[in-house]
C-alpha cells in the first residue's frame, strides 16, 4: 500500500485538471496528452506525437467538480497561434480567463501566467488565429500561483543532440592541414638552401649519410 501511494504521488499530474471529468472533446486528435503532465522540448515539431492536434473549431472542456480558484496556467502549443482558456461557474456562460500569446520562436513553445485571479468549475480550451494548424503539448491550471514552478512539467524526450561535423568534410580542418604541410615544405627548402651555401666547394650537401663521407686518398 505504501509503495502504491508513493507511485501515485510521483506520477500525479499537478493542477486542477488532474482527475477532472471531460465534458467536451470535439475536433481534437490525441486529446489525453493535453493534461498528462508531459511536454515536448522547446521548439519540437508542431505535430509531435506528444501534442494534441486541434481542428480550427476544436474544443476541450473539463468539469472540475466544484468551483475552484484559478491563479496560474501553463500551456505548451504551436508558436504562431493564440490559445484561449475559458472559465465558467455554471457551465453555461464562459468568459476568457487567459489568452496564451504567440511566440516568435518556431515549434512548440511554452507560455505561462500567474495573474489570473478567477473562479471556475468548468474550463474550456480553444485556439484561433495564426496559420489555423493548432497543436497543444500540455495544459496545466493551478489554484495557487506558487504551484507553477520551473520543474512542474516533465520534458520528454530531451532535445536531440546536435549533429557533429564529419572531420573529413570540415573545411577548417582541411585548410589547417594544407597550411601545416606548406609550412613544413618551406622550412625544409630553406634548410637545404642554407646547407648548400655552407658546404665546401666540390663537397655534396645534405643531411649526412654515405654520400657525404670523404673519399679515401
């Protein structure tokens, strides 16, 4: 029982959406990933398997079970779209609580707010504007602003490592090698010229060896 309780604590998705009942799920592909506590790395492709795809008229709506304070939210979504979080006390009249703005950087990007100061039992998520190709990697909503911390969402997977340059195709390495060989050739040529100038008349010049040994009288 203790192990089960610990597992539930470690794997629980924080925020008021945890355990909330789905009230409406229309025009959304992979909707469960929206509140599973996981998000893609920043800049991931908009249609990642960890992101839900929304049609232009797509709607997600949840029933929290009771009216709760709403102070903070986190949303990871396609960068060039607006996402609107709506709230309602009675389930009939909804008012916008937060418009998650567009981001200048490409791919899936995270937006946050800690100044909502609202009350709601029902939450609704829609998207508009941009290129009308909407996707959401994660949505978290909190009753207290302090619950929104830097590590509240798990990033899976990690960003792919950058491609390492092939040494055989690295232009700077080729240039450096050519310059080094040229320097060696220049020093060798200079050394041979000095040896030729210093050698006595009629005596071959060189580094030493059999051709430089004096002949027997």
